[in-house]
C-alpha cells in the first residue's frame, strides 16, 4: 500500500477512483461508492503524515490467525 500511497491519494482526490459515474447532486443511490469529503481528507492526512499502520491486532490476518488458533 505504501508503494502506491501517492497514486491512491491523487486518484481519489481527483475522484477518478473509486469508479462512480453519476455526478454529485443527482440523487441518492443504493451502495453508492463515492467517497465523502471527510473520507478523502482522512486519506490525504494519512498520506501526508507518513502512512502509519493501524493496530496489527485489527488486521484481517490477525483475525484469521486467532480463528485458526482456536481450533
């Protein structure tokens, strides 16, 4: 993810990604994929602040390891 952080920030800021063709202000859609202004700001701040990783215990891999260990 860190290798592509600059690109991810750019394409989301330009609203190229995630792909969502309906223009803003043309109604509400079920399962809308448009990012909110707050979500874009969070992504940009994460990038500018050095792309810190979240807690490892919240990762999908950690949850899978926990389930496997419980067997």
